[in-house]
C-alpha cells in the first residue's frame, strides 16, 4: 500500500512538473539531476546528496525521497568499470632510448564519498598518475626488457596507481600498454641485431647437427666393430667346437677301426691280410717320395717289396708275442746282432750312394 501510494505521489508530481513547464524533466545546467522530491536512482550509480551544503547521504539504486530546497544532488558517480585512454607520451629507458608509448587504463569507483570529496577530477588525476608512473617505471628498464617484461611493467603501474589512488576511493583494475614506438635508427639497429641473432642460431644449430652426425657415425662404427668381434668370437667358438667334434669322431672311428682290425687279425688268414695291407701302404708311400722335399732316405733295397713286407711282419710278430721268461738274454743278444747287421747294411748303403 505505501509503495503504491509513493508511486502514485511520484507520478502525480512528475505529471504536474511536466504540465507546469511544458517539457520533459531534465538535469540542471551542471548536468546533475534536480530534486523532484521523489527520485529513481538507476542501477550501478551513486548519487551524493548534500543538505544545506553539507554531505548528507548517498542515494541507493531505486526509489528515494528528498526534501525540496534543503537537499541537493551534488555528485553522480558511476560504479561501472571505466575505460580511459592514456595519451601518448615520451619516456626514456635505462639505456637512454626515447620511446613513444600509450596505454589503456581500467578503473572503478569503490567509494563514492572519497571519489567526490577526495579529488576534484578523479579521471584526470588517475590519467596523470598513470603517465608519471609509466615514465618512472620505464626509466628502470632497458629497451630489451621493455619488450620482454610488458606484463610485469603493467603490474607495476597498477600497483603504483592503487597505492596513490586509495584515498580517492578509486581502484585500478588493470593497465595495458597499447603501442610502443621506437626511433627509426634504433629500429634499424634492432633489426640488424635480430638478423645477427638468427644467423648465430643457424650456425649453432648447423654445428650441433654436424656434431650429432659425427657422434652417430662413430657410435655406428663402434657398434659394428663390437658386433663383428662378437660374430668372429662366435665363429671361432663354433669352429673349435666343430673341430673338437671332428677329432672326437675321428678318434672314435679310428678306435673302432683298430678294434675291427684286431678282431680280423685274430681270425683265419689274418696274417695274410695284414701282409697285403702293409704291402699296399709301402707302395703308396714309395710313390710319394721326393714330392714334399728334396731330402730322401732310401732303404738298401727299395725294389724288394717282399723283404720289406717280411721285415714289417716280423716287427708286428715280435710286438704281438708275449715275452718268454729266461729268453730275455737271447732276445737281447739277437737284437744286438740284428742292430749290428742293420748298421752294416746302412754303411754299405751310404758307401753305394757316395760312389754313385
């Protein structure tokens, strides 16, 4: 009921003011709204009201009622985020390079009372503070660091503005550098520096590639040698194992052959078979004389195969017969006689060779 009555009263007052003046209500010459007793404050705005020239209160968004003549709206502050373009200005870096730089400032009024009575023009004050802070911060950095540390530079400017603007009821949300203009000569030097850096990087990369290639080649040769040595080792091991197996197989075969030969000699006509084998081996050995060297040792009668076979069979028979007790002296005497006879035959053979 009270809200409807207030809205009705406000509507009647607004309709009466429109009918009396013949035009729509507007702000005063200073741009501030008039005191029409019933006022509707928009959202995100704060109206500062003075009563008899002294601060009275801040109107909240919505319906507000003021006393005519005594109350006056002195300031209207927007609580929205405000964007301010910081004009381009010159600044000198730590290495004495003059730059032309501009930026964008984002701020918001946090306390309408301080923003109204703490400073005359908040936006102008913050803009000037941003410019001076930017110049002082750029003076601490060299030209290369200005381009690399733009984020830290923006953060430093925001912190400096917030410390100074705290008593004004204003908070700087962020600051962004838009453009940085470098003198033409400095720009040419920077371009040459960039090209030199790129050439240096290309040379370093090429040398690193050559080094990696040489390392890979050496590593490949090393691995190849290792693999070749391992293969040779395995081959030698296999060859030795094969030779050992062959020797063992030959020994087994020879043992088996000797066993079979011994069994055959004990049978009927074994002596005749042994004589035939000795004769064949003699003929084969005689045919290979003087093939490997020039030194030849010939028997006294090389053409007498029968005597050679008989002598070999005699040796075989002497070896196979068991020694008889008491006959050792006769054997030794006979052996001595045989040795003497053999020596005599050898002397005759040497004399024959000398005469020939």
